[in-house]
C-alpha cells in the first residue's frame, strides 16, 4: 500500500478525530446558546412581538437557520471524531474527512456573518459543500475498507 493508503490505528484515529470532537462540542454549545437567545428574543425581550412576527422572514429566519445548522454540524463533527476513533480507514482519507467536516462549520458561521456583518454567502456555500463532501467520503471510505 502507498503511504496514504495505510489504515490508521486507534491512536492515530484519536489524534485526527480529537480536533473534530473539540470543535464539535464547542460549536454545538455555542449554537445551543444562540437557541436560548432566540427564545429570549421571541418571548421576553422588548419588541418580542415584532421579532416573533418576522418568524419566517428576515434576520429572525436567518438566525434560526444558523442555530439549526450550527447545532447539527457541531453534532456531525462529534460523530465524525468518534467514528475516526473506532473505524479503521486509510490515513489520507481520515485527514481529508476531518478537515472537510471542520470546514463545514463555515456554513453556520457564514449565515451569522450574513445576518450580522453583511458578509458574502460564499462561506455558507463552502461550508455546505465541505460537510456534504466529508459525509460522502466517509461513507465511501467505510465501504472501501469494510474488511479491515
């Protein structure tokens, strides 16, 4: 086997997946906190009725998208990190999967950037594509190395 085609062992899987676990827990907690802020804005803040009236449009809708995708993508990074501990796949694939999943976190942060700073949606697209790519690649890697 070529150098990148060698299967990772548990220790190397832990080293690669650890980054996803750490980022996943931090991002998931952050976007869960955003969910609490959204509840406050909807029910208790001054102007709550106006905020609730924008439920399906504007900044309210975009912020809810960021909350949902941030929590989901944080969770996906936790799952990926854990599975990299458990499943033996090729070294190169494990690194690409890990980095792609971490880049996927650009999507929810990109949505927040659009809402708060007016940034370009390019970060949303890069993040969405990266997370989708990491899922496809992980599925392929598991299928390819099913005998290991």
